[in-house]
């Protein structure tokens, strides 16, 4: 089922069988969320360096973030 998208500043979520399937958000909101995630990554890396200096691979770090 599709709906026309209006120019209002609200987000739109489409559902399939009561589960979110697609979410449309404004680019500015998405970019802001990416900046927050990037800052969290940098903060975590700085913390790790300051505490024990343990080396963590990118894959392991991403798996930990997504857990």
C-alpha cells in the first residue's frame, strides 16, 4: 500500500503486517543521527585508548556496537 508523500515536516512510516517496513525521514534528521553515531564511535575509541590501549579490529568493534 502506498500513500502520497506530502511536504509536511513529519516522518512517514509504512508498515507491512504490523511491522515497520520503511521509514522516510528528512535528510537533516538522518545526517544528525549519523553525526551522533560517529561521535559515539569517537568517544568509545578515545575511552579505550585512555584506559588500556587495547587494539580492537574494525569488525570486532562494529559487532560490539551492533550488539
